[in-house]
C-alpha cells in the first residue's frame, strides 16, 4: 500500500481539467489545490489554526532550510515535522535542489551530488540524492520530492539533455535511498526546459520508475507565460492519469487557472505571503497596493467580494496605517487575505470543473481581474 493515493472524480467537459482527491497519511485534500509555503516550518505570520480556518489541506516546507536550521535530526527528535510545528494535515517537502541552485553563489555539480556554500555563513556543504532522502525521511513529510538538477532558463539543448539524464539517474538513487515508502510518498520531477523531446525523455524515464506522483519542474523560472502553458500542454499528457501532478513554484491567479486547465492538480508558491509583506493584495478586481496614499481614508475592506477574516473586520485605511508603521499585524492581515484569496480561487476552480464551465470561469475571472487588459500588471 503506497502512502499517497490519487482518486479521480471527474473531467471538465469544457476544458479537460480534472477534479480529484489526494489521500495521504495525514488526511485528504481536494484537487486542483494550492499549497501555502511554510519554508521554515511556518507559513510566515500564520498559525496552523488560521490555515485550517481557510481550509488548507496541505502545506509545503523546505528541506534545504530545515537541514540548515534547526537541523533534520532535531526535527526527528521532536517526533517529525507534523509534531514539531503542530500541523496534523498533509505536508509536502521539496528536495532542496532549487535552493542549492538559486541561493548559492558557488556550486559544483558532480554525478555524486552538488557541492555548494551555505547561503547563511559560507560553509561548504554537499547535497546528494541520498542526503536529500535522509533529511526528508527524518522530517517525516507525507509527500517528498526527488533531488533533481534545476537548470537555468534559458539553457541550451545540450546542457538540458545532460541535466535531464542526470535528473533521471538521481531519481533512481532517490527511490533506492527512500527508507519509508509506506509512510511517505516520493514524487519524481520531470525536467527538460522548453524542449518537447527532453520533456518526453524525462517523463518516460520517471514514469517507468513508478513514482506515487509526478511534478513538472523547471517552470516559473522567468520564462514567459505562453512558454509555460505550451510546455504543460505537451508534458501533462505524458504523466499517468492515476497519479497526482504537481506544478512547482506557481502561484499567480492566472497561472493557477491555466495550469488546472492543462491537467495540473497541485501548485505551490511563496507569492501570496511574499507580496503581502510589502502591502500587495490580490482582490477580485485585481492587484491592490494597500500602502498607496489613496487608501489613507478608505474605510472599506481590501476586497468587497471577500469574506475572509481580514475583509470582514478591517479597513484598507487601518491596514495601510499598520503597514506604514511597520506593525507586524498589518502583514498578518494581508498574508491571511492573500492566502484565503488563492485557496478560495481554487475552490471556485473546482466548482467550475464540477459544472463543466472552467473555460467560462477563466474568461469571467480574467476580465474582472484585469488579466485581459493590454499591459496587464502581474506580480
């Protein structure tokens, strides 16, 4: 019996998007879903109770950061990540690969793994498929990710080909090193940049290894949206229908809808909490920067169409005042609102799939949000 099971419910007749449910050792969640990111075993400024109030069924935590602080052995001694952070629902941990490639100025990739410097103090470190599995087994997440090479965008075909081949070899080593397959489901990560031939090769390699789920990696790294959509169009059909599909690092509202239309079940991104910290809010009518002077006397909610705790209780003027005074409560209110907005958006997406009208919903949402305007502002 595998730790992770995907239950297919229905396909949207209008778009082909799929409605489903993922079952984990710590409960089930409906898909398509958005996963709030709790890098250091906390979703910044949010309590577990608040995340539950907005109906979050799974959150993400970060292998690389927890390895450095407090150390995976301490988390193991605490009884695992769920106990350590008081979260009894599902947790996904990434493999640390992305951080090694994005945070470290110095890195050397070898077949064995990656040598790099700790971004906090400059110490030399080494991360391999085996080490990534050891850390994630100690953390005890429900879903763990294989250690992959995260190539830059853009990269040449030759570089990408070598990278895909290495990612496949590393995936095999991850499967061998994974010590708790009955408690933790390991997902493989399909790479290949924008090259269809390489995505095919990567998917073929990984599907033959029979992972409990699959991620599409190497997107949302600076490529234009149309390239991301095109890559998804030829990549998701290569993945098994009976396993969850996860698009890594994607959290803007338009990309969540477009990803779901292209068969994706799970998304994660730091975007909602990161932009909340500088006062940028997602609303049903588009992007709102609450710090702006025009909101100083605006006593209405961030979003009149939102029923979250923030919008039911606090005004734009009050939140602006808190943000201008660097009061932490302001960041809590904007973070709560943005997370609620995306989790609620995914419920609207699921409802539209149930009603076979996700294409219509996309049009309505894009129109209201302002994504259809020329030079539409993104995040």
